[in-house]
């Protein structure tokens, strides 16, 4: 169906483009001569045909051809793309506050109605961002209270890995969304947690809707790598809702499934075409699949919000981000500038961005340790020397763990999550020698900064030495922009760093991580699922208790 829609859309666009080409004079086609070079656009569709499903690689390839600053046409919208450390740093740091607003995005506007934290600009963004930063600080993000929550989740995760496992006929324990599998009408099907592919044996008994019961098996059997993402998501939910979910909780399972599906929809051709031509997209109802999933996600979030409305007389500090939001509406904002719709928009933003990026980061970190056994061994040696085997890690230990710190920074550099960000100029601005008018949309290729050969010795290799000096001390690199830079740096950066470090250190302190039986580290194939962020896709891994 999606292919048919794509063919119809491209056919209509092609006819319209041919008409426009025949009726467009040479003067109109030459108006972009003062802009940086770039591929010549087709009428109406611009350079859409040059962009692959993996848009980041397409933009990187165009950057190699046209230079670090080039022009691209996203439909009829003309934008400038900046790549490389110097150009991106100038834009994010050197021009502030001229590059602090988000460009218009049709699908985000449809979903959030101009509210929330990440896809809005101006006074609404400033109010939401300042409130979120203050609320997260009050809840202990970046300090001991949230670190303790991470360690509690780590303890539960370690227990799961001690005993986790099941008999799988195919051994295909997948990381990522579970492919749908048809069965005879009327036959119950398992609603598996995010990561199961549905092809395994469920053991004896009737298959009922709901998460698969945990079964004990000898340590070292493959576990689903998605389990790592469940842990980080649970920590985020604990901060947001003040409640930890059991991994078998149907609400938890449904949340993860819906978050995954929404993020996958955001990267589809349907949504990209809707963003380029929202009126035509609405006519063809290209937005319906993603909006259906967003509505389901909102329904669950609304239930969680209602369950956490405290009595009006309750005082004291808020116990969760949601509780702080609700108080903001009813107590701190009597003029109504921050209402119930803002609450839902902020929670939806935090759920989508806060769970996906951190889950991907810890999954990549563990997968890269499996691929690079010598690096894993050096991390474990350092952990043993500084922490021993019994004391759990603390954030205060990080300065004493330079190699571990370098490895985690290199993971983020190597995977580039997020790969890019977009801004709009608030005034006429000179960037990389070009004077761009107010309102110009700018795409900043963060992955090009993290792979800039002028800044990194081996940009395309996984090399923790990028963050170490000759004496083995950790070195912070200016070109490390994994969380962007400037005034719109990620509001959840401290929470993400805390989660990834404590979980990573705790896992390697306890377990030696290996590929599943029959595979060597070199033969472990890590594929990429095309979503809004770079999801790894791999068979299960083995966690063997260290002797």
C-alpha cells in the first residue's frame, strides 16, 4: 500500500514538475546563484530523488561532492547544509542567539500543535525548556537522588541477566521492533515486549496476550539486547512518572511498543512526503498511520497523568516530572500560559526523545564491547582496580576511570545519535562566508563533525584513544558534539550520561559479554534499522558472570 501511495505521489509530482519546468523562465531558475553550490533542484520536488531512505548518508555524500557548505531543496523549501567542525561550531556557538529556533516541521506541528520542548521555538519553547531544566534539577538529575534510581534499576537488570534465557528454536533474539507474524484466525497470539521476534518456543500452555513469562535457564544463554533498552526506559519513566514498571507490566510493554512504532513512522517515506507537501499529504492521508499510533500513546499517557494528580492540599517537593508539570498548571501559572495541552506535549516529548536515544546509546555501547573484546577487557581491568568487584559504580568515580570515560565518549562519537539537527536564522546572518537572509533553514550535520578527519585521527574507526592523551588521561575534545551545542543543547543530557555510565560500568563489572554461540566477535553483524535515530539490529548476546 505504501509503495502504491509513493508511486501515485511521485507521478502527480512529476506531472506538476514538468508543467512548472515548461512555464518557468530562466530568471526564476537562477535566483539561487548567491547561495552555496548544490545539486540542481527539480521543480516542486527539489532534490528529493537524491535522498535515500538513509538521509544522513545521502547528505554526507552530497557534502563530499559539494563541500562542507551547500544548498539543498527539500521540496520547494531551500535550505543550507553545514558540515564539518568549523562550519557547525560557528553556527551553533559563534552566532548565538541567531540560530536558536526550530524550522517548521509539518508532522511535528500536527502532533504537538506548537507545544512541547523539542520541536517549538520562541516564548513557548523558552518557558517549557526552563521549566523542564528546573524540574529535572529539583528531582535530582545529575546528582545522587537520580543516580540511586539508576543503581536500583541496575540491580534489577543484573538479576535478570543472572537467570534470563529461554529455548529458542531459531536463536533469533532481535533488537528492535518485533515483526508481525500472522496466525490462524482465533488463535491467541503473544504480545511480546519490544525486542522479541515471535518465532521462539513459548513452552507448554496456551499462548495468551501479554508479555512472555520469564524462564530460568543456565547463565550465558543469549538474552535479547532490547533488555538493555527496557532498563533505560524504566529509569526515564521513574523520573517522569515517579514509578518503576515491572518488565512484564502490560502498560510498560505497550508504551515501548508504541514509542518504537512512532519513531519508525517518523522515518518513513509517507511522513517525509507529508513534511514536504503537507496539503497533498493530508489529501492522500499520508499522516494517518503515525497519528493513529500517537493517539494510542497519548491515551496511555493520559491515564498515567490522571493517576498522578495529587490532592490540591498536598505540599512538599514534587516526586516526579509529571507531578511538577501538574503543579505548574494549577499553582504556579494562574494566568493560564501553561495549560493541560502543554503538560501532555511536554510528557510526549520527554517520552519519545528520552527513552529512544538513551536506549540506543547503551545498546550500542554493549554491542561495541562485544565486537572489541580487547577494549572490553581494558575497561574491566580499570573497573576492578578502582571499584573492585563488589562496590557499585558512582558518578563520583568517573574522574578516576579515564579509559571507561573515553570509551563511552567514543561510543557516542562513533554512533552519532542524533546525526543532525535543524535551526532557522532569526536575523540576516553570515555563515561560512555566505550572507543568508532571516528565516533561512539550516541543517547541521553533527555526524560530519564527529567524523571530521581534521579533528579525529581515525574518524571511521572505533578508537577510545581519541579521548586519551599520551599518559592515558581523559581529554575532552571540542569537536565532541554528541548532544549538539549552544543554547538548544539537549535538556536530558545529564540524565542520559548518568544512565549510560552507571549501567555500562555495572554490567561490565559483573559480566563478560560475548556473541551468541556459533559467532565470533569479528563475525557479529550489526545492522542498522532505519528509524529517526540509528538503531542497531543484532542477534542476542551472552552475559557470562566473570570469575
